[in-house]
């Protein structure tokens, strides 16, 4: 599998792909492709961390708040819990919220001034999205895998943070994305806040 190299301002990031935000991939990666991409992610984590871009800058309070949120949801829906939170990359963020249906997540995808909403379903520990991306976890890294023009690729995110407490800024800058989020009846609180809606 051909690796692609992306030059970032402060160093060289060895990645297996570049972000193709807001675009429908050709197809899901195969299981063999997923295993190869995940192996490449694992091999590249030390180099990614060395760039400084993927350094864990979360405070202990942020880490604890995100973990508490994920732990609370794990009691209700263990499959989605590891994904919940805001995952960041160079100029991108993925926000994972519980969906109304068990085993599903709502995803807000923000890349610079673009925002998109799509759904994901957890199968065998991986999130299969409605835009043909497969999201995989390795420790505090999340890989967004996809296939464009026959080329499997992966873009890494890391260090999940707590989800925003207010949607005011997201609504202001990404009104269409947030309208789709609300229309899908995505869940934003803790399981005991949600009650019988699940």
C-alpha cells in the first residue's frame, strides 16, 4: 500500500492519506485494507506525536469530563462509548454524539469553514458511516479510513475532548449541518437525562 506524505508547517507527518472532508468515498475499505491502514497508523503514532500537532494538550479536567461522559454511556450502549467526544486533527474536528438508535452515532464533521453531518453504525468495534468511511480506534488515536479512486487512505484524529456544552457557535457557522443534526434526533446529554427516548 502506497503511503502518502503530507508536509505540515512544523514538521513532516507521515500519513496514509489526506482528509477528504465532506465527500462521499467510493466504497468502504475491505477488512484487509482496514488492517493494513490500522497497522500503518500504529507505526506512525510516534512520528505523529513528535510533530507536536498530535500532542495531548488536554487538561486533566477535560480528560476526566470526556471519560465520565463515555463511561456513563458505556452502561447503556458499550459499542458507541469509546468514540464519544470531540476528536481533533490539524484543522479538522469530528464530534461524536449518541444517536436515538442503539449502536449508532451522530457525527459532526468540521473542516476549516465547512461542516457536514452524517451517521455511523458500530459493527465489530468499528464505525461504518453513511459516507463510506470506516472509523477505527487505537488508544487515543482515531483513524478515518476511506477509499477514493481505488486508493485506500487514512487520516488520523487524536485525544478526544468533552463535547461542547452549547451549540451557539456551531449553529451560527454551520446552520445546515446543525439542522440535519437536530432532524436526526441526536442525543446530547447523559443517559439519565435522555430517559425513555432511547
